[in-house]
């Protein structure tokens, strides 16, 4: 298969699956969902291999070519994000099958209606399709549309939980709309200035006009809000904390990365000619603040899901430390490795929280004493994800943080290094607190068990987060071959 | 802006600003709703004056019409909850002042950057003009939406589809029963439905060479559905047929794109010879789906029994 | 300018006059029903004159047809709508102030 | 002729603006509905006049859409929000 056909598969599979799942309805939605997830993740992994062999390429959708048409741009950076989405997306899909089957059984025993739970499938596949479209795109307006697809499906998914999640979904909607508005105004300004929407053409034409700076500022503000970087993170914990477990996993592990990815594209590539040192320092400082603030907040949470959600606030901060360190060799590899292993371990953590909820009926950390004995697989998954999130060796989180740390020290920027270490300690504090409860004597004997599919997928994901330790060299080679910057 | 049009443009612009201000400051939601609809109609006139008749059509149909009906419906639901807290009139405090100043600064800057565009700024219009003969249609807006940047439109249709899914996830409370429709309302509905369908079809067809197209046609078609629902309420729950029609437009668009890719072209690369007919096909499917989408958004997901929380 | 132009301008002027008269009526008249009366005049007659005046200048048969389709539609819509508003108003005043329509 | 049509359009717009006074003033909901209707037909009139003055025949299509949508909105007004408050000035 050619690079192009892998790409077409990556782009189209989730979109097609989404509409088929919608048409098929309750009876066949989950089967279509799993099938789509298999095809979609295979396509994105195939694409990553194709890029590592053949290098980056462009693809003119509709055959018109930029600036009139829309060009896709597939390079190593995009390929890594797509593969990450594929792998984690597949696991989330498998988990969701078990999760909703468990919900149905529960509903059948208590004779209530599960309601429109099957709508998860079309919305989740559309979310996946939107993220793929976003990573593939090389066109500012097309990215806007993809952002909308991601945002609107995310809102629907959060609202699936009903109850207090509706308010969180509404807040997410308003914030998302505000972010989109800022972004699109920036896009209009750039189009007015350079008569193109194509990222590559824009990079070549850009100069330091006042309107270009305004456009950059507006787009950055919008994207920061969407990626929930401190201090624009306030919407994230309620949204991610109240959603259903597979939804939380998808949002926290994957969706928040889209904003980060776009900011990397913009500031480290398109806007690079503007002379961006103070901007990248600013972004890094926000990231550092997020690491500390999110960590402290996570420590104080009493509900497991809220704690995991605040942990996302902190971990996003790490990714943004890439910006000030970008000129150091290895920093991009490190940040990407961190992003990928965070996606895996964070999805696993939310899955664990979902399994715990299914068994205990609540997720108050204080009352989870001994869940390690009741649910050994889940506890193991929790422990492995924690290792990676904290950054203990060997794990993807360790390798990523190590790369960033050595980049910081090589550049003599010891303060970034200090933040990285301090953040790791905070992460250790809030995760070990939960683990400590896990291995106490159980106080309640529960007969309910989480569906095997749920516990197993979280363990697999957590294992992968550990295994990412050994992905350092392949990733480095891929970035080299695929010509991301 | 020549002398001929100066008076008109000034009145229009002045009215728009006045309306926007009143809309935000009125404490009566009902009046604000009325002004919102008025604002939509006048905004559509403004688009006409800016030589963007396609946008004017969309604004009149969706911005004023369908959205207006949606807001009215929401207002009724608020009413039915009993005496709602009247919205507080907007008072100026420090954060609002800062916000207002920021927005005004941004507005001033935008104005400045528009004015500082090089004279005769044409964007991509020469590229568009050069490609028009190969696009299969004559209206450059339709060519952009369905051919040059058809991929964007595909994803936009996905967003509309997602809106329906979002409505279905919510269990709205059922609408309080309305008075039965009187004879005059029946006459109106019977008399308006056929022209609405005809006009929708006409707009769809006209889109190839004049302002119009799937979105505008769909809005008019949806207005017919909403009118019918207002007179004789019906339910469009998520049943098989409804779901099929909702997904139809997106599915056709996507499958056309994929078929073309497997036949040796690129994704959504419409062959020059068949572009016109393919665009019409895609637009027809899209119009039907979008029209039903609007109707579902209006009718909502009222269940037969009282809305139950299904979390 | 030929006679058809002059006729157009006169008819359009009359139409605009009715619009202004309608708005003045909307402001000045004392109660809902009389205001409704004034408004319907503006809607129907004003728009009618404008349509007639412009149809003298129509460039094509299609345009003429659309213009002549437009007025009856507007007439029908606004007359029915006014009837409905009046009916609702009367129902409301019979039930007394403060009553909600959906409460039976 | 063109200038005349632009002026007439401005006059219709002005009369619509006068009508808006009723929306803001009230006192009944019926008044506000009426004013919205006035904007519908006023908008149509302006569009037709502009169609002639700007030499763009297809603006008649926009007017056609406004007529149909305004009818739908008027019905929505009455069916969803018949005058809930007392008439004749009691608010």
C-alpha cells in the first residue's frame, strides 16, 4: 500500500464508522465501533511506518492544491500523534464495549433504561475522525473545522453522563466556542495579510506585521483555552471528572493534545520567522505554573476521577515546557514521548477509575481501601500508569522527562529542570496516596466485578506506557526520517 | 460608499449597532428575542450591501428564521417553568469594563487592519476565477464549498450531524401541550408548505449559478417542517428512518469522495466532466439531511414520559 | 426616463408611504387590535405597491414571476399571522390578565 | 432612478426603525410580535428595492426566503408565546 492509501484510510475510517454506527443504531453500533477502531488504528500505525520509510508528504484533497484547495501534510509529528490516537483509541473502544455492557447489565437488574448510551459510538468515532483530520491538516481553516468536529462531539460525549455533567458540558461548549472564535479571527487576519490558508505557504510569507502578531496572539489564546493550559484550565476538571469513564479517557488522553499539537505547529514552525523567544518562554512559564498548580490541586481532591482530571492539568504543563527548550536537541523527541506515554497512562488511569466506580459505586479515595485485593488487575494498571506519570524508570514518562531534563541542563536552564523534578515529586505524592489505600486490608467485600475487558485494557495501556521507554530510539529515527522541522 | 447609498448604509449600520446594544441590555428576554430576530433580518440586508448574497440568504434563513424559532421555543420552555428570574439588566462593573475595553480595542484594531489592506486586495479571487471552468458550476461560492474546499464542507456537515446526536443525548422535558390548531393556521400551513418545498428545490438548483445551495434550501425546507410541527406537533425520535435521513448527506458525500479515491483520483477529487452532476447529487443529499437536522433540533428529544435522567 | 419609469417611481413612493403610515400607526394607535389593523395595511398594501412598481421594471420573465409570486405569499402570511395574533389577544383578554395559555 | 430606489429603501428601513420603538416599549407581547412582522415585510421591501437599485436580480430569491421564514417565525411566536401577560397595558 502507498503512503496515500494509508492516509486515506486513517482519514476516512472513523468518519465512515461514525455515520454507519449512527444509521445502524443501538443494535449494531458497538460492533461497528470495534470494527472501525481496528481498521482505523491499523491504518494510522501503517501510516506511521510509511512515513518512517518514505518521509513526509503532502496530499491535495480534491486535487486542487494550496492555496485554492486544501493540502494535507503528513510528517513525523503528525504521524506520531495519529498513531498515538490510533492505539489509545482502539483500547478505549474495547474498554467501552465492556463498560457499556456492564451498564446494561446493571440497568437490566434495576429495571431502568440505559437511555441513549449507544450514541457514544457515533460521537466517539466522529471525535476520533475529527482528531485525525486535525493532525493531517495543513490548512488553517480546515483545522478550524476539525476543531469544531472535535469540540462538538466532545460536548455530546460529556453530556451522555447526564445529571451534573450537563452543566460541565455546557461550560465546555461556551469555552470551546469562545476559543474557536478567537482562533478564526486570527485566521481571517492571516488570510487578509497573506492570501493563503496553507501552513507551509504561510511560513514562507510571514513577516512581523502588527496584524500578524495580533493574529498569532488571538489564535494562541483560543488554542490555550482548548488545551486547558493554566490559567485557562478551569473547565477541564468538571468536564473530565463528570463524564463517563471511556469519555474521560478519550478527552484527557487525546483531545487536550490537539491544542498542544497546533501550538507546536504554529510557534515552532509557521511563526518561527517572527522571532518568538519571549512567546516560547511565556508558554513554558504557563506550563511550569500548570505543573505546580495542577499537582497541588490533585493532591487535595477527594474523588479519584477529579484527582486524575487535575493530574491532566499538571501533565499538560509538562508538554508546554517544550517551547522554551525547543532549540535544544532531543527536546521534541522528549516532549512527544511524554505526550504519547501520558496519553496511555492517563487513559489507563481513567479506565481504572471507571472500573473502581463500577465495583464500588463511588470513587471517594478515602473509602477505596483495599481495592488492590479486590481488583488486582486494576490496581496493577494503576501502579504501572503511576510509574510512567511520575517518571520513574523504566517507562515512557521517564524517558520523555529525561530528554527534556537533559535538554534543559544542556542549555543551562536549571530552573526548567527544577520544575520538572518538582512536578514529578508532586505527581508521586498524589498517585502514591491512592496506591497506599489500594494495598491496605479491604474493608468491604464486594461481589460485583468489573467486566474483564475493562480491567484488561487498562492493564494493557499501562503496560504500553511502560514499554514506551524503549520507543525512544525508534521515535528519534522517525522524527529524523519524517522531517518534522 | 457613494452618495447614492450613503443614507441607506448609514441607517442600516446605525440600526444594527443600536439593536446589538439593546439586545444585550434588555432585561426582558421576550423583547430581546424579538430584537434578535429583527437583527437577523437586518444583518442579512447588510450582507446584501456587502455584495455577499449567498451569506445574506443563509443569514435570513438560518440566522433569523430557524434560529429565531429555536430561541422562541427555548423561551417557551423557560416560561413553562414558572416565573423565571428575569435576566438582570447588564450593569457595568470593573471586569466588564476591562472586557469591554479589550473587545473595543480589538474591534478598533480589526477596523484598522481592514482599512490598511492594500487597495484592490483580491484574496484568492484570481486563482478562483482561473479554476472556475474546471469546477463544474458557475457560482464561485458553490465551487468553493463543494469542490475546491469540499472537504471542509464534509466536516461541517459532520458538525450538524453531531448537533442532532447532542440533542438526542439530552432528555428534554416535553413541551406543554398547545392549543389545537385553528382553521386559519391550518389554511396557512397548507398554503405555505408547497411553495416552501418548491423554493427549497429552486434554491438548490440555483446554487450552481446563483446564490443558493444546500444549506439555504435546507433551511427553507426545515422552516416547512417546523411550521407543520407548530400546527400539529409530531415526534422525530431516533428511529431507524430518521437516523438514516440524518446520516444520508454525510454518507453520500463521504462515499463519493472515497469512490473517487479508489478510482485513481484523490479523495474528493471531482472529475471535471462529472463535477456538476456530482455536486448536485451531494447537495441534494445534504439538503435533505440538513433540513431534517434543523427540524430535529427544533422538535428536540421530548420523550413520551417525563424526561428521566439516564446517567 | 420613459413613462414606465415614472409610473414605477410613483407606485414605489406610494408603497413606501404606506410603510411609514403603518409604522406611525404602530406607534400612535391606542390598543393592540387597532395597531394590528394599521400594520396589516402597511404589510399588504405597501409591499403590494412596491412589488407592482418594480415588476414594471423586471428584467426577465422569471424575475417577474418571482415578484408576482412573492406578494400573494406575503399577503397570505401576514394576514394569517395577524389573525392569529388577534385571536391570541382576544383569548388572553377573555381569560384575564396573568393567565397562561397552556394552563387549561 | 437608482438613487431614488436607494432612498426609498432607506425610507422603508427608517419606518422599520420607527416600528422597533413598539418592540422596546411594549406593552404587550402582541406588539412586539407585530413589530417583528413589520421587519419581515420591511426587509422584503428593502431587498426588492435593492435588487433593482444594485442590479442584482437574484436578490429577489433572498426576499422570497425572507417572506417564507418570516411567516414561519410569526406562527412560532403565536404558538409558542401567545400573549401571556394581560393586555391593554397591564404588564
